[in-house]
C-alpha cells in the first residue's frame, strides 16, 4: 500500500467533517429554536412546575431541557397537608446535541435515596437535527410524561416479598 491509497479515506474524512458542521449549523439555526419555542409553549400552557433550560456545558455540546423544579401550584390545596418538600424535583426531558451533530433525546429521572442509580436515564432516541420539528418535540414530551407517571406511581406487582 502506498500513500496515494489514502486519498479516498482523506476525501471521506473531509466529507464526514462537512456533514458534522452542517448538522451543527442546522441545530443552531433551526432545531434548537424549534425545541425551545415548543417547550416554552408547553410549559406556559400547562403550568405544572416545570421550566425550560438551555445548557452549554462543553465546548461542543449544547442541550435544551424541560425539567420539573417545583410542586404544581394548583395541587398545593389538594395535597391533604402532605409537605411540599416531599416532592422530588429533577425529572427532565433532554435534547442534547452530540459531538457528531445528531441529537440525543433522553429522560433523566429524579435522584432519590431509595432508587437504584442504573435506572437514572431512559434513552428516547438519537435523531438527525433535520428530522426534529414541533410534532416530534410534542411526541417526546408525551413520552416523557408517560415515563414520569410510571416512575411516580410504579406497578406494585413487580415487587417480590411481603
């Protein structure tokens, strides 16, 4: 094999970098604003103690999430004197752009003393930023709420003993 044989690999590598750059540009100009706008609309329409956050925790990684941070205000009166501080905040639906430009979507469950840590996240998919639209974001919020409801009120029949 000679150095010239690497020409095709070098061309492929340049094309892969170009693809990543295009995905990151689409994230910045189109996908991220769609996610933010849709999640903000949802959080304003359904005020159940969640908020939308934009995260930039690494140079090449950005994320947008909707997370529960407080007890739903309209449920305070119906809580039958259960302390509000017993509410477990921290559940989040996260749309995170990965190093290659694709978007990972996952659920982050609240951390509690009695919950096993290996069940802390649930992967909802990795999607090309071109494929993300308002409908998909709404579908993922629906999936998120279903998973959090299952987390809040688990099926007892999975437990052994007693």
